[in-house]
């Protein structure tokens, strides 16, 4: 019985991992909600900076911000500057290439949401 269990566990460990998620450089359409729940729209552009990092620039409702980003599994995160504040957004990379995220800004309560869709 122990041999069957060990063989079964070894077989499970050898199953191929799921396909790696990827985020493509390029332009994205932005749809999001602010900390107060109001909606915003705009564009974002992701540019590769190295094998592990990228630069992301947003233009939402006439407000521009930029930051550094990186992909880790199906999580895509960016730290950014918005005026005098620092911000952080963490996206989930979906199979269809969209990025769904939640963001916050230093010194503010709550979080907003944001979806990026490749143009």
C-alpha cells in the first residue's frame, strides 16, 4: 500500500506546470474606480526595461503617472508616483491577457480597482 501511495504522489509531482502567464509590452485601455468609487478611464503603456522589469506609464482623465513594474507568476505589480504620493498596484494576469488589479496610495484609506486591456 505504501508503494502505491508513493508512486501516486511521485506521479502527481511530475505533472507539467500550467503555462506561464505573460504580460506584453504595448498600449492598454484602462478602466478603473477611484478610492471614492467614482470611475475613470484612460490608457497605459508598458515598456520592457530588462529581462525582469518594465516601465508603466498611465494617462487617466488627463493625469499622468509612471512607475516600475514586474511579473511574478500570474501577479503583475507596479510601484508608481502620483504627484507627491507613492502608490502600489497589484494585478492578476488573466488567460485572455487582461490585467485586473487593486491599487492604493500612501496616506489614503481604501483601495481602487483597475483593469488593463491590450489595444
